[in-house]
């Protein structure tokens, strides 16, 4: 067995990623259970679990829904201005996205487009958990009566200061906080001759949390007598039942959103 010093960087990264997922399983199950209870109660009562993420946290939102193996009831909230920055410079560049993530008032502008019901809830994804927009999003959701779940890195949040005018961080605002168990700074691989670390881990941690919530929520819904309509893969040989099922996902999503 190779020791950590003899492993190349790829092997070291995969080892660290495995440790993070194991740490989530060992330490975050009570919080995941609380989150799944909230989500299941929301969905079986025809409410929506609004999922917010900006920057790379958009990936966590899309991992929740719509994704193969997911189901309606989770509602993705994403803004292109905050997530479409692959040009890096120029129009839709990184600097604009970084700027907007710090603007608290942007949250009200986004939320003003939605009507929220008594059964709704929200999940806020932010690994840093310090930017003004996501914290204001959580505060505004709570002011509207929604229970708020945060998926964030406690190590990162606790190692830096809030950028919200209240001085609070996301985990201090949320009703339930799930730690993605990733380190401050996110990247984990040191290489000789390179000043800064490479290879972040928060996407892996957040995706593990997302699918744990998704699995447990579905399990709880079934126990409540409600069967999720699952978006299934059509890559395998065509199954007419799958096609009909996926059509039902679209119909169900439309009906719930129109409510």
C-alpha cells in the first residue's frame, strides 16, 4: 500500500475526496435527516423546496433537480448573471459575477418574481457561506416563513468574515445547516513549485449531500403514502413506460409551479 507521500496528485485527490464523503456520512446524518424531513413535508403537501445557488453552487441546484434520479418538488432558482461566466473576461465575466454575489439587494429582486406558500421551504447552497447575496436570500426566505436549509463549509465560514451587513454567515442564519466537510479555501492539492493549491472539493461534498437528501426525502415520502415521479434515464434501451414517466415529470412540475 502506498503511503500519502508516494501517491501522485491524482491519487491524493481521490483519497481526500473519499475522506470528505466519509466525514459527511459520519458527522452530518442528523442534519441530513432534518433537511429530508423538511423537504418531504413540503413536497407531500404540494409545496416547493426552492433551491438557490450562485457561482459554481449552481451545480448543486441542478444536481437536485432536474437530474436523472430526481423528482418534482425541488424547484431550481438560478440566475444566468451569477452562473454564466465561462467567458471569464468581457461580457458575462467572472468579475461581474463576483460583484453580484456580494449585493444584498439582488436577493429581493430575485424573490419578487415568486409567490411563496405556507408549505414551501428553501435550500441555500454556498460553500463559503459569507457573501451578502446568499445570506440575504436566506434571511428574506425566513422572513417569508420558509424554513431554510444551508449546505456550506463550516471550516471556510469560520475562517473568514461575513460580507453581509448583519455580520452573520449563512450557517448562523439557517434553520438547518449541513457541513459539506470541505476545507477553507476549497482546493486541496499542494504541488512543488506551485504557490496555490489546485483541485477543489466542495462540489463533491455538496453533491454527496444533495443525493443523500434526495434519497432520504423519497424514502420519507413513500412512508407518507406519496410516490415521487422520478426522472429516469432513456440512455438504456427505450422503455415506453420510462417515456411516459418522464412526461409525467414535466406535467407534475408545471402543475406544481402554476398552483
